[in-house]
């Protein structure tokens, strides 16, 4: 059995400030489950161009609001209780809310090592 808290992760290199938010990598490849679970905060008023070339990602919003935009310009508002899935390694814009952070539970397959970092200054978008 694995039991781990946000507080436990904050004392490790699996707590990542990725520039426009934070990620607590609660479950990683070393746990042997075949997927990762992250508690992700997307800061209000931020925009990130992201693409996961090596992972599929499902996100479930547990608090706040924001939006995700695909490369065709389709914008999807995300609020508490909403889910979005990047099932084709989709390049996308991730935006925090206008006035509040968006908090997500993010599931990655295959699992993250836990120390991956975004490079938000790349005009082509951050990938890993």
C-alpha cells in the first residue's frame, strides 16, 4: 500500500514549480503502478503552451477554473467537476482562471519520473 500526502511530496524533488503553477507528483514511475498522479495548480492569469509527446494525460478539475485551447482555436472552459483528456499527445494552451487558480488531478500514462520540468520560454511550447 502507498500512502502519501502533498506535505510529504513538498520535501522532495517531486514537488515542481513549473513556472505557471506547481505540481505535486504523488505517484511516479518508481511506484510501479503504470501511471502517475499529480496534484497540479495552474496559476490565475497564466498561459502555457504545452505538449506531452511521451505521455497521455487526463485532468480532472477539483477547484477553481481555467481553460484549455486546442491548436484549431477551440476553447474549452474548465471548472470544478470537469475533465479533459489529451489522448493524441495534443499540443494545447492551458490557462489559469481570470481571478483564481485552477487545481487539477492529472493522470499520466506512461508514468512520469517525477522530476520533469517545463520550458515555458520555448516559442514552440514546452514538451516532455
